[in-house]
């Protein structure tokens, strides 16, 4: 009798409808970004995308667009080997890397830079802006180096290039 019950249970289990496997291509999910007002908008690419400029940037070019920076210059203006960027580093007094970045942004604004962007926190921050076909980006960071030690002094490394 037990064998008959076991056979009946197996027979019923095998007759059950099995789920059909997915066929075809599923409808793709389109990502959307939600704005501050909560409205969904389609993400889009910039209207034009261009390759970075290959026009050289000399130390003289950089000197012309460099804002007046109050601090000790640690490394003077140096052109990269591909001649597309100029770098320099300062030790700037201030309260927090973000505070120094805001100070640099003020100097950049006074020098005619536009589209300024400041971001970061007390340990590491950055500022960037555009002027006369050049972009300047500066990273400000806390340091333990005796010559420029936080919390009163911060390394500020600038890059000047053509976007």
C-alpha cells in the first residue's frame, strides 16, 4: 500500500505545470535620474565631446593666468614632458583644506577665473576654474611634512592646462 501511495504522489508531482522559461529578449530598463524636484529625466550626453587640447602650455602662459597666491612656493612652475600642462606647489596657511580651497577660489575669482568649483573637506579639497582658454585646478591637502604641517599649513598643488 505504501508503494502505491508513493507512486501516486510521484505521478501527481510530475503532472504539475512547470514554469515556462523566459523567451526572447526582455525589455531593457532605461536608467533615469531624479532631479531635486523629484521629476524623472532621461540622462543625456554632452552635445559635443572633444578631445583634450594638444596645444602646448608654457610656463610663461601659466604665469600670465596664475592668480596671486599668498604662500610659500614649494615647487616652481614646471612644464610636463608632453608640454600640455604646467604644475606648481605651494604651502598655504589656513584652517582646513576646504578653507584654503575657498581662499584660493577667491584669489582665482579676483584674477578673472569663471565657473569656479570648490569641493572637499578639511583634510583634502580642490578648486577649479577657467580663464582665457585655460583651466586651473588645485588640490589642497593636509600634510605631516615639517615644512608645511597641518593644521595651520596645507600643500596646494596646481595644474594649468587648455581644456
